[in-house]
């Protein structure tokens, strides 16, 4: 089988097309790498912001929990004081009823 050589101008045209396609591919690869880097940077920023928000949320939750515990403690004391006053009133009332109360 005999091969016929391709004309030099055709080879040069094909080389120019291939080189053009390679340059286009390199530009697309560089653009894709830039997009990947931008995406990684955005993901890192989002992760940092999320960690900051979680910490802030945990801190605020701790403060609110402390406040709630203080309020619950104050309510329990108020209920206890109220019950003590009620018992004292009941004692005074029964003493008055029995005529043994002296101010």
C-alpha cells in the first residue's frame, strides 16, 4: 500500500487548528481551576461563618440557661415564702378564732 504525502500547507493548517484547540482547552482548564479555587474559598468562608454562628448560639444559649435557672430558683423561693406566709396567716387566723392571739 502506497501512502501519499500530505501537502505542507494542509499539515500546517491542521497544526494551527490543533494548537488553537489546545490553547482553548488550556484557557478552559485555567478557568475551571479558578472556579474550583473560588468555590473552595467560599466553602471555607461559609464553614468559618457557620462555626462562628454556632459558637455565638451556644454562648447565648448558656446565658439564657443561666437566666432561666435563676428565674426558676427565684420562683421556687417565692413559692416557698408564699407558703410560709400562708401557714403563718393560718396560724394567726386559728389563734384569733380560738382567742389566743396576742399582737
